[in-house]
C-alpha cells in the first residue's frame, strides 16, 4: 500500500490506491492548512464558517483521531462560494503592537486637536476682546488686512500645535525599527517573511519545538559501546580492542550496511562529514572512522557483486543480515539490528580476549538490565552487532528462522542524535524570559524524555507531563471524538513532551493553547517544523518557524520566519529582536510624548498670556522634525541586549506606556516647563537682554526668544539620551557607542542647531547668541541628565496616581464596522467615517457653488453673488471642527477642509 505523495524510485510492481484527496495523509495536511486560513478569516470577520456543529468533529482514520473540516457539506460549499465573492483576499488582523499604537495615536490626536482648537479660540477671543471691547477700537476697513493677518497668525499657531501634538512619527518609528531588525536578523539566521512576526515574537509565551534537527544535530552518532564484557561510556580507542574483535566490528559494519549509505567530505573546511543514506548506518560507519579504520577499503575488497545473500531490514525482522563467502571456504553472516531482537538469537558472546563464550538466558537478562536499559534511559538507540559462521555445507537460506539463530554477539552500541551544544543554554534563557518550551516529536517517549532532560525542557522535581499521541487524544477528546477545550486546558499547562505525535496532534495542541483563556493572559505561541506534516501547526501558530535547510516548500510557505541554520538558538535571537522592537517603540514614545506635552503646554500657555507662542511655527516644525524623523531613526535602531531576556513577556494587553515611563514623561516635562517659563517671563532679566514678549507683528527676532528656543531644543537633545532607558535604569550611557546611528543623529542635530541659531536669521526667527549664552543653554540641557537621575530615585510604586496608556484592544471593542475591512484598524475606521463626512462636505460646497452660478447667470442678480459668503465658510469650518472633536474626522482632514474653505474664499 502506498500513501499519497510516495515516490517510487525504481523497480516494478502493482499499486493499490486506498485513499486519495482529503482521505489521504497529504490531503489531511492540506485540509488542515486550509482550515487554519479559514479560522483566521473567521476570527477577523467575527462569523462562523461552514456547519457550526461540525466544527470540532473528529474523523478517525487508521485508529488516529483527525480533526478536519468536512468538505462535502452543501451548506459549507455555498458559504464558501459566498465568501469568495464577498472577499477574494483573506482578512488580515493588526499585530499586537500595531493595535496598541493605533489606539494610542488616535487618543493623542484627539487630545492635540482639542488643544489646538482651544488655542486658536483663546487667541481670537483675547485679540477681539482686548482691541474691540477693552480698548474700544472701531473695525476700520483699511485695518481689515492687518486683522486678517493676525487671525491667520493665530490659525498658524493652532495648526502648529496640532502638527506637534499628532504623533505622525509613530508609523515611521515602527517601520524603521522593523526594517532595521529584519536586516539584522538575517545575520542571526532568521529570514523574516512577514514583518509583524518580528514584534509578535517578542510577546511569545510558548514555543512548540520539533526535536530532530532543531534541538538535535540531525546526525546519528555512536556515543557508547559494550565490547568484550566492558561498557565504554566514551568511544574506545582502537588500541583498547583485541585485533580480532576490531576486525569483526569493521567488517560487520562495512559489509552489512547498504552501500548507498556513506560518509562524504564536509562542505566547509573544519566541518563534520556529510551523512548520505540511512542515518543509523551512517552513525555506524562514523564509528568505524572513529576507530581509525577505513570502511571504504573493505567495500572495495568486498563489492556488492560478491555479497552472497542479503536479508534487508524491514519492520518485521527489525534486523539486517549479509552473507559472504570466506576465502578459506564456508560462509559468514553478519547481522545487526535492535538489541533486544538480536540478543534473543545469540547463544555466544565475545569476551575480553575475543573468544566466544556461552551466552545463556540469565546472561542476556543481566545484560539487558545493566547495559541496554541504562543506555535507553539516556535516550540512546541500542544496536547489536553479531555474526555466525557456516561450514562448507550450504544451509537453506530461505529458512530465516533457522538461519538467524545461534549468533555470536560482537558488541552493543548506543546511538543518539546529539543535542546541539548551544541548545541547553538557549532553553535556559527562554525559561528566564518566561517562555515555556515544549517538545513535539514523532520519536518514542523514552528517547523524547531523555532528550528533553538533556536540553533542560524538563528538570527533575518539576511538575510536568510527558505524553504519547494516543494518550494525549484520549485525555482531550470526548466519546464522540471531539476535542474539548476544557479537557485540553487541564493538560497543556503541564505538558512538556508530546511523543509519537501526528500532524493533527501538533495542530490540535497549538490551536488549543492559542484559544485557551486560562491563566493571567492569553498565550502567544511559536512553532518550529521542517516537514510538510508541520504545515498546519506552522500556519495556526502566532509565529511559525520553518527550517531553511531541512524544511520542505510547504513548511516554508506556511511559516512566518525561516531559520537558515535550522538551529533553536536562532529562535531565542528572534525573541530578543522582537522584544527589542517593542522596547524601541516605547523609547521613542517616551521621548516624543515628553516633547508633545511640553511643546503643547508652552504654545498654549504662551498664547493665552502673551498672544504669541514662545516657539514660532518654523521652530516648532524643526522640533517636530527632531522628535519624529531623527528620534525614530536614533531610538528605533538600538541593538538588543541580553537584559531583554531577563523579564517576562509583555503579553497582548500590557500597555505601551508603563508607570515608569509615565513617571519619566511627567518628571522631565516638569523640569522643561519650569525652565521654559522662567526663561520666557524672567529670562531677559537673568541674561540682561531686551524683552521679547509682546513684540509687534513682523518684528525682528530677539535674543530672548532665541535663548528660549535654543534651550528647549538642547533639553530635548539630552532627554533623548535619557529616553534610551525605559525600565528605570540609571546608566543611560550603557552601550551608547554600540549604536553609531544614535551617536550620529545626536551629533548631527546639535551641529544643525548651532547653524540654525547662528545663521538661521528671520526664517527661523533666530539671532546669534554669545558664547556665555550658549554655555548657559548647554548647561541647562545637561541638567536633563542630572534631573533624570533624580527621577530614577523616586520609587514608581509610591506614585499610585500615575496611569498606564496604550492598552491592547479587547474583543468587545471591535465593532461591527470592522466586518468587511481588510484590517481591524481603529485608525482606519476613524478615517472611513471622516471620509464619509468629507464627501458630504464636498457635496455641500458643490451645491453652494451651483446655486451661486445659477444666481450669477440671472440678469437681476448678475455680479451680485460671485462666491460663497464668509459666514457660509465659517459654518462649514465649525461643522468640521465639531466632527473632528467628536472623533468623526481626522485632524489632518480637518486642516485640509479648512484650507479648502480659505482657498475658495480667496485667501
């Protein structure tokens, strides 16, 4: 019987097809892959697909419960056709970090819009009341252009406050951080296929890893041996063996192995020899090489054509035997196979001197107890080597039961797939980082448990479970064969090893962990795999890792990240980079929000008191450039450190802005506001210079406000160094020279600030400063570093009033408006609402223009109405402002609409 996907290399025969399509193993795997996509699409849409009652039905095939979706349901087909028509592309959900950033950006944008609107309103009211109520000045027609210039100035100040307040640099910071991380991850053998997988990996709480090739080297190797009544825990040297025994071992392995199994020179100098063919036979051939012998010379002496009889290995006999003719006459048969099978057919064994001595049942039991079982407990596969000599009379070769008896045991060797040397330390790092590693393998449970112990996945004394696939299914399924989440929730928290698992078992485990609601937070699961059978689990996982060397195309296509070296250590590096992305965004937020708070309050307060912003529009835009473009480039390219793996994952609902960050933001804002207000209202006395407040329109730049601007920028520059640490660390300079981009940005910004102040002139509203004034500005800026040390001494726990910000989106907050969108994106939902109102506004303007044109064509009204009145434009502007305040219109669309109104008016 052949299964779908089997390749016949040579030979002839007849084939009976027993299963095709969804009933074959390959069909089941691809069905699960399709089901994973369907479940993802269903999650985004908030709907159920197909027949709900059949969703978790299990289909039994070959005694194994398989969770697959029925494909022959007419209702399911109709539903599928409707969905294909409704949306050809699968829905895509925002990642954890993107969702948090979206919510935070919308909240900050609304707050900035309100502040800018209030600023403009207060400026206009202050101007109108002061001039036309208190001073009782009449509105003169010739003064109208001057008044309009004041209003335009107030509007520009409001727009500037809005531009500074809205964190448009957030998407740039995310993009830079992800792009930088992806590029660097390539050097760490992580090929990222989906960008969001990079930051999702930083939140990983569980890793379900394959064993062969990932945790182990995928090189079967002989590590122990029992020869001549002596157990060697390390491979013996050739000198320690009797020449007769050494000759039997070398010939028995070299001849009694498929000649297609061989060792080839390493691809790279200093590497290990390449194993071609059967891995177990390659391990035995490597044993011959370790004994300083040449198996190739033996095969040249005894080519395949001279082999008299070969009993090939199969699952029934669990052994392999090869018969050759001896030069002196007679025949010799070499045998190898599972130790418990071969030992039962041995009646003699070689002693220390190489002499054959009787081997009785009690001797065999003693050998099993003292040699075989200890090796098995260490995760070794035991292979027994034996031989038998026949006299000149040729025996009946077809009678295997008679031939394979009265063997003489040569040796028993222990073979293992060695654990990669770096894996135990990598798993220890995962444990310290709060990540649970689980091994999911098709190997037997004893070997899997032993390997898991060597890796550090399980440790003595821990409360853990090691299950086989059959037992796992028995515990999680009900009488109907359906998977029950409640039963699975009792198993997976303690499960560390799942042995003899099928592709469906791995998919079921991953799905169950992701869907589980037990525990403090939802699990974020990463999965590794290399075969086609791992495709469903890779697709279902939050982050799927495929093997770049041993992985199949199906596994790579289903994955998010490809490990180019097939090494578990690379996964740990991916975790480190993912967490670094998260921290880089938090650093940028800490810096930007400090600038936001200070700039908005300074502009608002200064405008309310002095009818002018201490920071001019162009200066604010330069500050905005510093805190958006340059800061995102500097802080988003911080390299990761090992300290990232010394804390637990943030999780899906952890806020972006922690209490420590909020303490830093408000603490530095207090320092900066105190300095700025002192300089604005008392700076002229301190520096003994002319007062720059209440300057008339179009007045030249003053040293007073230049010092305010220069001090403000230098404080942001040094606070950018403080923002490198977000967890209360004191040493803000740690590792600063590892990030050349950061150093270049800070130095370049400082040089640019010198040029702007000294040579910026009227465009930047600056005038040159003296050396003494520069030193004072620099001293105040350096004070940010000293103030940061003071803030670090304040325990965050004592500041109970501080609130966190930037929480993740809960399921209840995803409204029905999200259905049918390509992404569940709150900012996009706001934008869509704004677009609807925007088009309504355009239609309204168009209607007004049509009415005007109609009146203009009339004889009696010709030349009377040439354009909409100022009142109509104010009505539209206020309407847009109300929509913006209520969240129905984005701030930038509001500015565009106001600009269009002014353009239509003729400004």
